[in-house]
C-alpha cells in the first residue's frame, strides 16, 4: 500500500490527520486537523492550532479527501446475510417464511461466518457501527460478538427475549413459554441481566435486549426488558408497527395498535428503539415525541418487503429521535441516505410539492450522529469531536461525482457511493483500505460463506411466495 496511511496499519501510537475538509454537524469545514489517540479523537480543530499543540506528531496530509463520521446502521440482522437475496419481491412478514427457518438451520460456524460477512459488507459501505436486533439461531450470541470483533466493527448486540410460543400468538391472547419451551429468549431476568453485564468495558460490543415483535413477549417481559435496559443505560429493540397484519392482530387482541400497547404498559421511553415504525397515526407520532422513544427508519426494507414508508421527514420536524437502518438489505451507507431521502420524496414530498424533503444534511445527520443517539451510543460515537471514539471514513472527493461540488452534503446523499471510500477507521484503527479489510482475508471469507450459505438454504424449510426472477420470466414467456 503506497500511501502515508500504511504506517497506521498496526494501530499503534497517536497520529495527526490533515484532510481537505472535515464533516462537522454544521457542515463541511476546511483547514481542520484531527488527532487520534487511544481509539478516540484527542483533538479536532483549526489545523494550525492543532499542529502547534501537538508538535511531536508528524502530520499525515490527505489531499483530495473528506474526513467524515462513519455511518451507523440502526437496524440489522447479522445472521440473516445468507438469505438477503431471498427478500426480493416478497410480500410482508417474511420473517415467518424466510428468516426464522433460515436462522434455525445455522450451526455455530455458519452463524459466525454469516455475521462476519455482514460486518464486512457494512465496513465496505462505510458503516462503523451495526445494530444487531438479535437472532434465533440457537447458538450463543457471543458467536456474533466474536464475528464483529474479528471484523473490526462496532456492534450493538441484541439478545432476543421472546417468551411466547408462535402458536400462542393468536386472537385469544399470548401465552408464556418457560425454559425449554423452544422460545429463543426464554430464561427470564437472569439471562437478560447476564447479557447486559457480559460486554461491560468491551471496546467494540455493546449489549442490548430485543423482542422480535410486541406480540412475541408477555406483558411482564416487555415491562421487564424496558426496566432492565433503562437501568443499564442500554436499549431494547422491537419491531413495531411494521406490517398491517401485525397492527390488526394487536387491535383485535388489545384494542390498541402495537405502539399504543407498548405505551399503555409503560414500555416506551428513551431506552426503546422501535424498528421500522412505518404505520403511525398522528397520536403515535405524539407518543414517540413525548416519550423520547427512538425509531430506526429503514427505507430500503420498506421498498423490498414492507407495507409503507415511515414518515421520517415529519419525525425530523417534530424532534423524534431516529436513525437509518439497512435491515440487512444492502450495506452501503451512501445508498441508504439516498434511499432515505428518495422514499420521503416519493411517499410524501411529490404530492405536496416539497422539493427539499429535509435537504441533504437531514439524512447525513440521521445516518451518523442521529443514528448513534438512537442506538444508545450518542455519547460515544457518530460525530467528529474530541473525546468521542475515532470511528470515521476518508472519502475521496476528487472523483467525477464529487469533484465539482457546490453543496457537498446534498452531493454525498445523491452522488456518493462506497467506491469513493478510501479508508474506514473504527476505534482509531484502520479496518478497511480501498474495499479490503486489513489484517484478515476478506475474499477467503466470501468464498467460505458461499459454500455454507448454499448448504444452509437447502436444509432450511423456507417458503417463498414468488419464484426467482429467472423462473418468473420463463413463466411469463410461456403464457
């Protein structure tokens, strides 16, 4: 690697970077320098002043590069990577037909490889943090933690706490699955407390709790996980108001929509991350704003397998906390920000003549600092600022898409892509250089994953509503 950054490969010692510009919350700023030491930003400020106060550091000049915060994926399923392509062209609630069967077919090696492959894709797309909403593989959740650490990405790691058997989720009301019932999260408070304590002090892994959907847990469990997470300064991740079928089941059972039900039992609050939240009434928007509950806005997932697009522009206007999530669809931070704005424009903006739809800065903000806040890491990452973790990207702005810049935040949203990312740093260490991981063999992992994925999909009882595109074409031609 013939570049000044080659000396940073071992991650030792402090270093001083001089990029062309630094992306701050208020916008791109030229003439800035950053100092990275012990995994954090030790200084961020005027280049001349920073060099004056750090005379022992030889500056590493980065002409043609923007230094910006890494993207935060507010909603992911790292152990579902083997089946990502199975979500194409499928109706809603595919977790019942695809994800649960697929995860049930994974052994420890497959779960680890799937999670590490997802982490690699995320790093390639500029994500420095991924938020895993828990898995139903049956393997120890630490397998996913180990994959994230080995890949070098920050991970908010969910433990599934479901305690209702799938067959009990009917109009008659949920039942409680005890230990040995086959429910992934059965085990109660002790298991949840142990998980929250397990990663205290971990440099990259941050524990959280998770409930698949509100109807997958008893009221006691929903209240308990909310309390434990709040006490631990962690989050609870729940898929909320994502599909029409789930909203209707909740209305039949409780007389309340899922988000209203969570509010009714006291589970809303700053500790809760509501994934998707696509089907919201005006009252539910008020509940989110009043309680400080956060949302993961997942625009690509809405397009691929959802019923609606979350009203994210309205959330931004009302001060509702939210980040952007991939939901495992594709790990490209720039394409995610574009989808976030584009979905708002198609679903809401065009009909009312809103040609701005939040402007570029809104979506960059919620893909970085807003996302970190939503997943409980706002005091640790998401911004280029002294004292925060050095999770950042170096973006080449000399390419044809970005070189003629008049409004860089908009151009990053509309014309940015992962090919423009030269380097990805997590906790001050260079984790990815020009698309390849440092310190481990990415292509070898991809080859291994391909073989394991084929075997897992073949043995999983997956049900798809639609054929593959090739089969669909053949059927169309035969008609």
